[in-house]
C-alpha cells in the first residue's frame, strides 16, 4: 500500500482536491481550519492501491497548534510515498516557501498550484514549467473546484507512485533555521516565474466588505442575517416536517398495521407505538435539520464566518475569548462536536479550554428539534417563534456568562490573527454533500442510540407488568419519584424526568421517548403534553434541556480534546448547576409574578 | 530602534515591516502567517472597536491592535 499525503496552508483547497481525487466527502468551507483531523481514503492510482490522506492546514513545518501537531505527528510517524503540496495560486508570495520547505526535506513533492481560476481573474500568470525546472519536482496548475488541470495532476501522481520512496519525515525539526534563505529563494523564483499586477485588488470582495464590515452597520447586518436563516428554517421546515410525518403515517396505515395486526398486543404496542412511532417522530425532524445544514453550509462556504470573527472579536475579547471562539459557537448551532474540535486552531490551552467550556451552551440542531416540538405543542403560532428566539438568547447569554466567570482562570495572551479569505460563491454540490452527510449521520445515530434509548424508555414506562403504561407504578415513575426533590422546584413533572435522563445521551431521544412513553403521536401527543406542563413549565423545561448537557458525544469529545477528566468534570458540573439555577430562577420567578 | 509599529498606521497607509517584537512562538506564528521582515503592509480597515484588517502582499489578515503593535515598521512612508 502506497501513501499520498495532501498538505498545504489552511484554506487552500486541500479537502476540495481530496474529494475530487477520492470521491469522498471531506468537509469543505471557506474558513481556515475546517479540517482539523486526518481523513483518509483508498483509491487505485497507476494500477497501485494508494491511501490518500487529507490533513489539516499548516502555516509552516514548525507550528505548535493542535491541528498542526496532527500534521507533524502524522508525517513524522507514518512513512509517506508521495506528498502533494497544495498552494493558493493567488498567494504564491506567501505560500511558495512552504513548498520549498518540503523540497528541502528531499521528498520531491508534487507542487499543486490550486485556484488557478481565481488567479486568472486577477491577471496572475504562472510559468509552471520554469518553476518545475528550478525545483526539480513536478509543478501543476489546477482548479480543484472546477476540475481544470485535474487530469494532468492525476496522471502525474500515477506516474510517480511506483518509484516513490517510502519514508517518514523524522528530520523535520532540522529545517527550522533555513527560513530566511527559503524566503529569498522563493521571492527570486516568483520574480522569474510569476507575472502579476502590481497591486492585487479583490474588487468584488472589497465591495461586499464595504457594506458587511461597516463599522456601524456590520453587526446589525450580521444579526439580521442570522435571524433570516432561522426564520427560513422555521417557515420552510414546518411544511417539510408535515410531509415526512404524512408519509410515515401512511406507510404505517397501509403496510405496517395490517402486517402487525396478528402480533400479540404487547409486542404490537412495543413495535408500532413504541419503536416505529418514536423513531418516526424523530425522523420527521430530519428535513428541518437538513435545511438548517444547507443554510449553514452556504454561510460557511461563502467566507462570511471570518467576517463574523472580525465583527465580534472586540466583544469576545472582553470575555477572554476571541472572534474564532464566536465562530465556533456559530458552528455549534449545527452540532457541538465539530465545533469543539474546531478549537484546535487555537494554540493557547487556556483559550482553547475556555472556548470548549462555552461551546456546549450553543443551541445545536438536536436541541432545536426538541424546542420546535415543544413550542409547536404548547404555544400559539405567534408565540412559538418568539419563544425559540428567547432560547437562542438564553444560549448566548449562558455562553457569555460562563466565559466571563471562568475567564479569569483561563487567561491567555494568544495573538488573534486570522486570514480573511475572499468571498466565494457556495458550490451546490458541496451544499448537497453536506445535507447528505447529515442524513447519514442521523441514520447512524438512529440505528444506535436513538433506537436503544426509545426501547429503554418504552420498557421503563411499561413495566413491571400490571402498571398503567406511562403512569404510576412503572419503573419510570419510581425513578421520577426519586428525582422529584430536584426537579419539582423547577416545575418538571415526574413523567418528564426520565426523559431528561435519556436526553443526556442524545436530545433526539427526548422526542422519541415522549412518543414511546405515551403511545401517542401527532396532535394526541401535543394534547398529552399540555396535561404535563403549562407554558411556564415548558419554558423552564426547555431552559433545562438547553443547558444541562448537550449529549454524551459532546462530553466524550470534551474529554478527548482536553485529555483531562478534571476539565470534563468541571464542565459537566457547571452546566448541570447552571441549568438548574437558571430554570429555578425562571420558574419560581414567573410563578411569583403570577404566571 | 524606533517604536513605530503597525498599529500606528491609518487606513490606506503603507510601511515596510522591520521586525516582530514578541516571544519566539508568537513571532514564528506571525511570520508564517505572512508578516515577514521586508514585506510591505497596508492597513485596509481600522475600526475604533475591533481588529484591524491588514494586507501584506496578497494576504489579507485581521489582527487585534494589540498584536499589530508587536510588528515594527520603518518610519518615513
Ligand atoms: N475559486 C476556487 N475556489 C476553490 C478551489 N479549491 C477550493 N476552493 C474553495 O476554497 C475554500 C477552501 O477549500 P477547502 O477544500 O476546505 O480547503 P482546505 O485546504 O481543506 O482548508 P482547511 O481544511 O481549512 O485547511 C472553499 O470555499 C472551496 O470551495 C479552486 O480551485 N478555485
Ligand atoms: Mg480541509
């Protein structure tokens, strides 16, 4: 097995190239630091099996941040046969030295000058042959995004794969000192092989930034856009959800019920009313989630995230975080796990840990499902979006409160320097891939812990035999009694407390569990919910769900990223206490005011 | 050594970078992101609240004023 490693600076199109070469779906986005972990795929190249590895971006060969460490560890400990160095054609003055560093290691990299489409537009001309002659290694111009020049690259890689030498780059540290020399060499090369207009003006980008980064209008525009995104999810998502619910209901009516009618009542109840309806209700939210991720993907691929970092940095600085931390909170709106991993671009441990303490409060799409479900059931169509909006405010407020409180303990003086990429038009394929990614993600979760959770909840709420399903005497209600002293003061009924227990594992289970517990769905379930909580209790319940802990995967990621039980423990203890205190204050306060 | 630095420049002003005054790790980082000695830097944006936008060659960076103050520049331009 041969190995091809794809390296380069952040945001140069490594993952785009990797996807085109291997047909995989590594995540792509116009933000430096999208890929923070290794991703590999196997292909056949020139008749040989090759493992292609997509790596995080590096600024040079001696970076110290966690994502750069990933690259170094990989290159030092795994023999590679071929290296493809991806460079951004519009920034050769900045990026060519990195390629030269690799040449200096004696590995003969393939130098792949990407984004040639953008270079053309800017009037940059690059003489690849001259570069190749000077460096003694293959140099290609390509556009990974549009495919220009891609076949030549593929053939060139295939041609070299069998003669390449297999070696780890263990002497990487030795090239630490040659920097100035390398930069001079690079400048000389560029002088000879590249012609460019004296000043590169990113006309389009400048025009857009003139508005979006406006000192006064910038932030309001940002919030207006966020609001539009959520409004779109909410208004478009509802009908989509009804369609899925309708389809699943029909399938049940036509196929499942006649088939299952012969089963014993208990088994029927378990399979249809527990499992099928439970999972089905969760599944009806999938279109909403996909829609949400479509919009997220568009924002990510446009380059606006770096602008969000620019706009929010001074606010975040006051809390000991920086603009990148804010962007991770935004990414957390999709899912907290990749957002936590995204903090790898931060070099200071204090800054990274503080960001990782804050991210779990970001209202992820799984929690959004629960809130949409509950607000639809308990509030009027006018109130529901406002309540949702309130939950987002609570999410931000808790994140900011946490950062402010813990900021003193996690002090860092990490410089905040971030590349501001040009705006790029989101690629439809990319956006669709992202949606597909979410569907498969959901199916994986559904087939593992959502099913397990729903089954367990069904058992707990239907046994021991002879108890009223979902009512008194079941194991669930025993557990509910047991948790009563804690949950009573925040207005959460005993029936709901078991659900909270399972919601700890994954928030999707909450919805499935309500169905499994009651054997009801749709309007009937909404009716049942109104017997369990009034609107004040519902908000208290949602606040608790928002804050107490996102899910087991988030917790596990916090641990693997921090490698500290203490940090993970503190984070969990803090979020549990904050959840309880916030719900308590809200619930008792509202009751005291007569609501 | 003079103490003129990047954070002193106004919008549209340019100057050559003469060095970075920061601990090794930070200096290394800033250099590898494009702030190399001898390169010309231009201030694109400098809002009263928030980071500056700097162009060095073909690279656009946003950085806090505090960090820009670590980048020494030649006076006169
Ligand atoms: N115009 C143009 N854009 C490209 C090209 N290749 C990639 N891009 C865009 O550049 C951005 C970054 O692409 P990625 O593939 O995520 O870059 P990466 O090098 O993997 O980035 P990190 O994982 O953050 O290091 C995305 O918005 C891509 O759509 C290209 O050839 N032309
Ligand atoms: Mg990538």
